C-alpha cells in the first residue's frame, strides 16, 4: 500500500457506472494516490471530460460486446475506443474470461479502425497504451533499444481477422513456437484426404 502514496505503485479501479467512476477516482485523489488506472469503464464516455481532466488512462471491456445501456446504439462498444481517444483519453483494449481470448485483441483494435479510429492509434490500444496504463512502458510497449523484444510478426494486416497470419512471436527476445495441436491435426487430415493440395 505504501507505494500508492509515493507514486511507485498504481491503483487500479474497477468501475462501470459513471457515478462510480467519478466517486472512486475523487476518493483516490483526495487520499493522495498519485497514479490511477480505470478498468471495466463501460460508461467512461459519459464522464470523458472528467477523465481527461484527471489524466486517467482507461482499460475498456472487449469491443465485441453489447452496449452497457439499453438506450445506447448497438454498435457503441465498437466505436467506444475511437470516441474516447477523440476525447483525449488514453485507451487500452482488454478481453474477458480465458487467456485464450487475448488472441482477439488485435481484432478488437481492427474493429475500432472500422468505426473511425486511426490505424496507428488503434495499434497503440494494444501496445503502448496498455504498457503506460500498467506502468511498465519503460520496458515494453514500443520497439526501442533497451526495451524487451516482445513482438509478433504477421503476414497481412495484423488488425484484420481475415488476413492476419501470425508467422513469428518473441517474448523478451525469445522465439515462441507457434505450432499447436489444431495445426498438427489440420496438416494430418489435409494430407490424408488431399484437400490441402
């Protein structure tokens, strides 16, 4: 806890409703906590000016979901990253449930591009912005000398689910083997039944 007040540690606030967001951030700031990141902020757009004024980065729920409010447009989650970025807020995309769903993060960013976000800004929502929101941007988030070499290489557009073909991945400079059981089974049955030719 003591690192929270010196600024060495970051407070992560989980809040969805606009009122919860304002009250929890105000309480944290009044208590002397310097660095705050907001998570699960489904209604962050309704308090965008407040978040911008406090310089609070936001980690939002997956874009491939339904709106938080019944009176919002059905595509609001798709455009939320763009709208928050346009309002001057640092946005990070996230996924729910199983770790396997992390593979969809580039496609969430691709959806944000389809709904108005600049491609470079969308890429930041899964690279630099998360690193800053977690307070680890001195190690990861961009390709620079002295940082961990954690990256992937894709044939085609990495943000497009139709053309992205992951060819290489590196974590801290170490090559990660991408072969998996599904690929082995695909190859085995393609050879057996000849549809791979």
